[in-house]
C-alpha cells in the first residue's frame, strides 16, 4: 500500500494498470538520474571550489558553479556518469532509496523510520572512526570507487545480510517499547489541569 505523506491518501499498488506503473517508474527514473544526480554533482563541484580555502560550500555562488562546469567539463561528465551508474546499480540490487523532494512523497511506517534512525547512528559512527562525516542533504561521500549519498549509505546498511536483519529486530523492539510508553502515558493522563502546576 502506498501512502501520501499527509496520510490522507492511500493507493493499492496491485490495482494500478501497467501504463500507470510505467509512467510512475519513468517519472521516478527521471527524478533520480536527473534531479538527484544533478544535486549530488553540484555538491561535488562546491566541495572542489572551496577545497583548501576557509570558505563553506554554502558560500559558492551560481556563477562560480557555471565557471567550474565550463572549465572542467570532462570531470563533471565523469562524476555525472559515475553517479548515474551507481543509482542504476542500486535500483537493480534493491538498495535504492528515493529522497523526497518538496512536501510530498511516500511515508515510512514507524518500524522503517526506526530502522533508518538506527542505521544512521551506526553509519555515522563508522564514518567518524574513519575521519569522515555523514553526508548532509545534497552531499555525498566517496568510499573507494563509490560516491554515496546519505540515503545510499543507509540503504546499503539496511540491505547488509548481517546488519539489516539485526537492525530490523532492534527497530521492532523500539517501536513496541514506544507504543507501550504512549499507552501508559495515556492511562496516566487522568486528573485535573491544575494538578500539572501543583
């Protein structure tokens, strides 16, 4: 079942005609290989421009990006190709995650959200031990020959044959504990308003 982010709209994907599924897939592919890759390339260009300076990536202006693109066409083309190839590989091996843009998107259930939260803690710790940081929005990190976004790193951690199942078990336990805590809080919520100030 697909759910729109506000929770008001759901779609039974098994009821979708093939032409609709194809259109949705094409839209997704265009977004991933177009917008997401362009964003990641932009982050790499900004990082290259500020490398060795006191500036931050957020300081880079649009004209600087265009100047860099024009002066380093082959480098930018290679980055774009490598990122697109990595995205396609992730589509095929089941490790792809799609970053939502704007306010819409597909929501994750509580267990999925907990899985991602646990995976992020673990990936962040691994990166920190190696002297690196978890990539922020529209940023990426290079590990070996792979250039990976934060979503890519989380997807790979969750798809790992050992870590993935362990993280899911921990997430399920956490969600159950949270639900018990909320239920207990609701039971204990009796009393009058003035008791809160007593």
